[in-house]
């Protein structure tokens, strides 16, 4: 377990370093993912811990926290050997090592083998006293890992509001429900042939009505939900939504989802998706039919 924790911390520092200039190009992200997947500790759940660092820039304070964690873990020759072996195995997994990959790996290995000099020594000196306290108190996005995985829209809303120094007068519990609802609306709207203006308007109308949001706030939620639609999980969202809502609330929201699908005529495929949603909401087949019939016949497939 200790070795896995060490390898995961190395992976996080590698990602944080890639964010040092404030951005990672798409091809760099692909390369990073290919390399990180080779690490022996990286399985499905562990990958979620890494993906949250790939999702948005890692600022200096958070990067220093990760480096401080790594320095604490690499405190013996055995730990250094574990780290170096993991890196060697990662880079040579497919038998092809480019010159640029080799240069990076050699620099990392050199840093790990030097005691209190070079890169890690510099970080150690930086983290003395107040800097050590600052690193310990630095942002830790893993606190929100569960939200990142299970309620991505809520996570992104919080992240955006924090970045813009804004505060919503809405309880956190309701904001979580709003995130789940926004995600489900986005999945249905995006399911067939992109999102039409009519579907976007229907999404915003649903949120304004159910949560008494202003037009600007509803548009904000819809924007975030649609931007993250390809990363959302229909089954996960329906399960989470079911856990925090009543049967009456789920019936009403299923009707709202039908209205979004029907904004530019609900297709057979969209209706079948909504059948799955109804099942996930633990509603009966008759309740699904009742919701379907709220949409006029000329606005839906048979």
C-alpha cells in the first residue's frame, strides 16, 4: 500500500509539473495519459484521483503541497528504488522510448536520487517554516474527488464560482441536487444530433421553474452541464438523483426531461433513454407512460 501511495504521488507531481505554464495541449494530455496508465498502481479508482488533476490547472500552492508529500514519502533508499523502478517500467512498457521521454525520465530519476541538492533540495529549502505550513494548507482538490466522479456538474459549478469569487444564496445540498439535475438534462439534450436552441431554452426553463433560479443562473448551470456532457454517466446520475429526491420529485423531473427531449421533437432513441431514466428513478412502467403522454403526439415518436 505504501509503495502504491508513493507511485500515485509521483504521478500527481508529474501532472502538476506539466501544468507549470498554465496549460496542457491536447497532444500532451494524450501522452501523459499513455505514460500514467503504465504505472502499476493506476487502476480505475486510482485513475480518478489522477484525472481530477488533469481536469484543471494546478496552481503553485497546490503543486508545492504535492511536492511536499512526495518528499515525505521518499525518505529511504528503498522508497527511491521503488519510485525509480516504477518510472523505468512505465517508460519502457511498450519498448519504445523517444529522446524527449528519455530526457524527462532521466531528469526525474536524477532528482529522486539526489539527497538534498538539485530540484528536490531546492523544494525542501523552499518549504521550510512558513512555506511548509502554507503547503500543508494549500488547496487539495481530492477533497472533492467524490463530487468530481459522481456529480461532475456540481463540482464544476463550485470550481467556477470560486474562481470568479461569486457566492450563490442557495444551500449546498440544493446545489448538489441542481448539479445532478443539470447533468441529466444535458445528457438527454445531447443524446441525438447535438443541442438545439429549443432544447437549451427548455433546460433553462426547467431549472428556473424547479429551483427558482434567475435567467442568468439557469443559463450558467446549463452552460456548465453541456460543456461536460460527454463525461457524464446516465446510470450514475440517475442513481444519485434517486437517493436525494422523493418519488413525486422524480415524477415531476421525468416530465421535465420529456419536455426537453420534445423541444425539437423527441426521437425514439431519446424516449428509450428516458425509459432507462425512469427505471433508474425507480418509477413504474405506467409512470413512464404517463410522463411520455405529457408530450403531444406530434412532438414525439410513437
